């Protein structure tokens, strides 16, 4: 199987994850900040595709719990349609329902539940710049981890499909 990249597209940030070369394990890779100039964002994604040798792109599609495509899903589809013109690898949408919730749960399990919280220290510092930086870093980490959740679900489904076909 080829190395894949996944995107968790948001309005301000895009979480990026990549699989290993065997297509077995997804890992968070980075977080991109969405530029007002979409061409810059598309170029940054193409650079990541080249950098990671990705041969396929999985884009998380935020399907609502009722199975419908609403505002954010339509924005992601429009973004991906524009992106297709700037990349040379196949793009596949994947239902990302609850991927961010799962990413937050995984971070909490790792003991990083309170991004802005610190044990001990100056209370004023927590409320100020350090707390904001920590929350910002935590959000970026969640975005990349959410992309990894999306990609891992896709990889697991592909593996299951391959197993079922060989039976």
C-alpha cells in the first residue's frame, strides 16, 4: 500500500496526518494555518505531499449526525474541488464524524486534558500569555491528531475490505 496523507480542514487551521509506507499506521504530521489566499494554502499542501511522498489524499468530510452535508461540509467540498486542480494525486473524501471528539479523548487519555492548565506556578501567568500559547498549541495538536484519526479509520476500513475480499 502507498503512503497516504489526510487533511482535517477547518476555517482557521488544517490538521495534517500521514501514514507509514505500509499503510498500516497513521500519525499526526503538522498543522497548517489557512491563508486568506487559497492558492498559498494549496501550494503548502502540495509541498507537504512532495515532502512526505504521499500517493493519495484523504480529506475529512464533516457529515452531520443525521447523515446530511451542511455548511462546513459544503465548504470542505468546495475547498477540495479547488485543491484538486493543484495536486497530482487522487483525493478521497472520508466521513470524519466525531474525529475531533476522538482526538480530544486521546489527548485527555495522554494526560493533556487541560491545555491552559498548569500545576503550581503563578496564577497570573496561567491567565496570560503562557496559557494562550499552550491552548493554541493544544488546538494545533488536536487538528493534526484529528487528521490522524480520520486517516487511521480510513486505513482500518481499507484493511478490513482487503481481508473480506480474500475470504
